[in-house]
């Protein structure tokens, strides 16, 4: 029983560590020039960057990120959009969904 408990603890620690080690890319803080909502996805055009995919409508969190993007655009505030490791913020990419959107001061 003690070995089983220790094994479960190790699995939990490894699982937590893998999430912490997940690398990501934060695109530079930018004002949002354009927002495009399609039937299946949400796109944004940050100043000085190419079009980016925020997410697919069916994906959890996309509507919440859209709310942040719209609030930032209305308030003329900058946002930072986070993507998986290896993402190039200067490239036109409509296939990689964002991991996070942060309202920036």
C-alpha cells in the first residue's frame, strides 16, 4: 500500500512537471487592428504582425479570449497572445490556436 501511494505521488509530480516545462511563445504586446469572427474560428490582426488564429469556436476558452481581445480593442489597450513553442509571430498562421490572451497595460 505504501509503495502504491509513493508511485501515485511520483506520477502526479511528473504530470505537474511536464505542464510546467511546456514551452510557449508570447507575441509582443500589440494593439488589435482587426478582429474577424467566422462560423468556426476567431482571427485577429495585431499591429505590426500578421493574422493570427485565436481559436476555434468549438474549442473551450475561445469565446473568453475573444472577449478579452474585444475589450482591449475598445479600450485601445495592448494584448499579449501566447502560442505553443516554435510559433512565429511574424508569420501568417491560421492553423495554430492561441493558448492565452493577456490584457496588457
